[in-house]
C-alpha cells in the first residue's frame, strides 16, 4: 500500500521560503507523476504543480514564478519550495500521486500538513 | 483555465435517499477527464471516480459518475451514514492548471 507523508515547518514568516518534503513508502517513486495541492482553511483545493520521476515539472501558471518542485529518487522523496510567502499562502499542503500518465487525478494522498504564514 | 462550478453548495438528505451532485465546466473537458473526490473533516480527499464514470479502487458501487463535455454528475444511489462530507470535482482534460470545483457539502438532514 502506497503511503505519502509530508514534513516541514508548520510556521513560516512572511517573505520567506516555504519548504516541504513528501516521503513515499510502500512503492517506488519511479514511473509516476507526483503533485502538491493545497487547501486554505475552510476553502477548496488548489493544484500547485507536479514533478515526474525524471525531474520534469509542470506548474500552475498563477504560482509558477514562486514554486519549485523537485524529486530525489534515491530517497523516494519529492519536495516543494515556495518563495516570498504571504498570509494568503496559509493552507494545508497535501502531496499526492498522479494516478497515471493518462489520468492526472490523484489516487494517493498524504495526510496534509498545515503551514501558517505569520510573523 | 477551466472553471468548474458545483451545485448545489449544500445538500441535506437522509440515509437511504438518492444524492445527485452536479459539476459544470466553463469549457468542454476533453476525453471526459473529470474526477470526483470525497473529503471528510480533517482528512485528505479520497478519489472516488476518474474518467467521468470509472470507479476508483475501493469505491462502493452505489457511487456512479456520468456526463461529458461540460456537464457531469455524481450520483449516490442510497446514502449510507459514512457518505456525508464534502465532494469535489476536478478536471484534468486540458493542459495544466488542473482545477477543482468549489465543493458540495452533503449533510445529514
């Protein structure tokens, strides 16, 4: 059974960089796409981007200038960096597996981690 | 960017009743690349339906998806107590960004 677990600071100061890591267990990170999705408190879901096991990426245009997603196949991990954060970036951040190359929906999710942007 | 609009915003029903949730897209979704998720408070979303009508592994057969083009529906034939929560549709038919609807909250009447 594939499991995903997010890790990283729960509190980030405005203008700083948010960094999260997702560790994949129970399966290889290879041959899949991997995404980050966020959900502000009480609101809906927003897709941030994905990374392919080869390292290729695709980002949401609205966040492309601030977001970097990378993969470390040796550690079975992928990561999210978001620069210049503001209070609007406060959200639960989920990592998720893209179901297949054809179906870019998300079949396995981490439990989510709340990141608060505040001084 | 494709905008997904879900209706109703809230649906109040009793166990055993039939639930019909709607998801309308601002543009045609190619190849019916639409998914449905269920989310309960404090939990991650759970994939229910992909490709508009295909049940994901572990999805009970009381859940069914239908539709094409711009109009899609999730139907729950007979509600069980564990079905209550918030449901989201997601499109992945166009080039990214992949987008989600704003959600329909299904609550116990």
